[in-house]
């Protein structure tokens, strides 16, 4: 003879007036006889805020889940299984989905029900067999006094589980009102129509240009190497394909002699098609300016996000090292027992905003030339250098020019492409070099904060002891941390020129300078 088994069955229902749940204990004794016992019921009045019936049924199911968890913990007999019943097919479908797919009201309740009934099973029951229907709609005392399904439980629980209700085949789809509206965000890419010059397969613009020129030359004249004109045609071919991929509709409209659409992202550039190269160029404002090349007045239009555009930017960014130079100091250093002065020199790239710092033993031409030589050896040769009217800079330029003129013609032709062009600001115009003067201020502020009034040890030989090396590393780390902490926040504000000056209007006083009269 085995022991009696106990099952917990909780039914839920909802109406516009109330929702709740009722629980029964189903017991099978040693002889196989089945008994049903009423345990507990719980009901809630619906809020004044209007809710849909599926939402109210979900609230009733939450009460059933909470009731089942309470009875599982409080009942003395060991419960073999817990079954929860509802007459809402919508709720049953909701409970099979992830709570994150629903809005807050429904999603929170689904998540709580799923957590409470993790080890339970949900079943469907029709409204006619659902005893919780009596709870939400109410019954008279005369009905409750006689034997009924409310007090004695639904009759189908006395039968074999195979005879219990099942969900109808003609089930309706779950209510989608409470589902979050999902949207797909993606990027569609299309392979190039021909060739493999797509920019993704190359690391540099020159590499892409070489391969394209070689392909065009092989197609037109097999067995020969590309010439200068072939590289020109290869560049036009690549740029044309970039525009066709980036602005397909605009390219077709401009190619057929029509204007771009009003919603086109090129509308503010007044784009026009260059008939000689079949490339889109910027039109409008500067078209009547004389004395300037057409490529400057009407530059090509390229998509900044296209891979080929990035290759071009990287190419010229690496090629054009535009620096600005300035010195600062002096700083006191200790050499043995004596103290000497040293100056700092700052090189700043006007393209990438990178900063290179070096040390000058004196404010002389030789010191400047040696610092420039060290800079070129490590960073590359810049085509242009900008500085103020320092005498050391001017003497350095003069000596460079004299040395350059004395070179033999062969060396001159080899180094002609690497000659550095110096540009000087007008005298007493420190605001002309504000880009690098601001860096000097940040560097000096960081140095003076880190060093204070102490003098840094500066050995004449390059041999540093371990103690001096560690001391130098500590100072360098402090300097860079202070530089980054002080400099980066300063980029957030603009100290002057915060507004554009008003345009000239009628009866405005102006000063006209006649250069002919001055001369």
C-alpha cells in the first residue's frame, strides 16, 4: 500500500469588477480514490483606470501564482505537483514569451508570474468549468448553501487527467497591443559591379591607385607598365565609382541634366556634373570668382563615410605634416653643483593636433637646427613650418637656405620634393599662433606645477643611474597626467570670438584703406 498523494490546483479569472483566484487540494488515497478540498480564495477589486480584459486576466493569474507560492510554503502535506488554470488563451500565450517583449504593465507581471511558477504547469479551463468565475461575477447565498463547484471544486478534477480540458484548436492570436513595436536597423551593402577596387581590400590610397592603374593598363595595352596618364585615369575611375555608390540617385539625375531632389543631402552644395570628368562638383557661390583654379572653386563631392574617402584622408594626412613651432622657458637644471638654463621647443601638427616636445640647450640657431633634425628623424619631414618672429628661427632658415643652395644639382633634384617651407607670423601678433601658443601655456602650467621651484638633475653624459632614472619617470608621469587633466577640459570653452559680427547695413560707418594711396 502506497502513501496518499496531494496535488494543488489554483484557478484564476477576471471581470470588469474584480479578479482573483481560488485553490483546491486534490488528494488520491492508498486505494486510488480521489477527493477535492477547498483551501483558500483571494479576490481584488479592479482599479478605476480602465484596463483591457486580457490585462485583468493577467492580474488574476498573478494572484493565482502568489497564492500557489504561499500554499506551497505553508501546507503541511508534501505537494506532488502544482497546476494553475485560466480561461484566457491570451494569458497562456503571453506566459510562453519573454517579458522584455511587452510594455511595462504586462511585462512586469509576466516576469513575476514566470518566476513564481517556474516549477508549476499552466492549463486551460473553459469559463463554464472555471470555479473562479463565481468569484468575479458573484453568487447568491442560496447558491452557495447547496453543493456546488465553488465549495467542492470542479468535477473534472475527480476524473483521470486524460479527461481534463485542453486548449481549443481554434485559439486566437495573443493581443499585440501590449507588445513593444520592434524595428530592424541594418545596413545593406552591394558588391561592386566589376573589378576589385572597392577600398575595403586595400590599406592605403596609393595601393588602391596602383592596382587600379595596372588593371586599366592591362585592359587597354597588355604587357606595358602604367604611365602618368594611366594613374590620372585610374583616379577618375575610382572617384566616379565612389560617387555612384554614395549618391546613386543624385548621380543619375545630374548625369541626365536634372537637378537633385529637395530632400537630397547634397542640396546645400548646389551640385553640378562636370562634363569633362563626369564627376559631381560643388557649384553656386564662388563660380564667378576670377584668378582661382576651378578645382578650388568647385571641389569634388565625396561621402565622408566611404572607405575610399578615408583612404584619401589618411594618405594626405600622412603626407602633409604641417607643424607649428614655439619655444618656452627658461627652466633651471642642475649639472653637478652648478645650475644652468634650458628651454623647451614645441612642435604641433596642425592636421592631427599631435604635440612633440624637445629640449634646447640654448636659444641659438644651432640648438634649433639640431632640434629640427631630431624632429624630422622621428616624425618625418613636414612640408611647412609656422612660427613667430624669433631670431633663432630666422637664422635657422637662412642657414638652411644657404646650405641648400650650395648642394650639387643632383642632390638638389632628389631633395626638391622634401624642402621645408617656413612661414612667419607678422611681428607683435601673438594671436596668429594661438593654436600652438595655447599648447605652450598648457605645457608650462603642467611643468611648473610638477616641478615647482626645484631644479631637475641634468647629467652631461647619457648614463643615468637607476635612482635618477626612476626620478625622471616619476616627473614625466606627473607631467603628462597634469597636462591631460588641465588641457582636455580647456577645449570645451571658447574664450573669445563667440559670436559672428553683424553684417554691414545701410548708414554703417566703415574705414576704407587705399593701399595705392598708402604706397
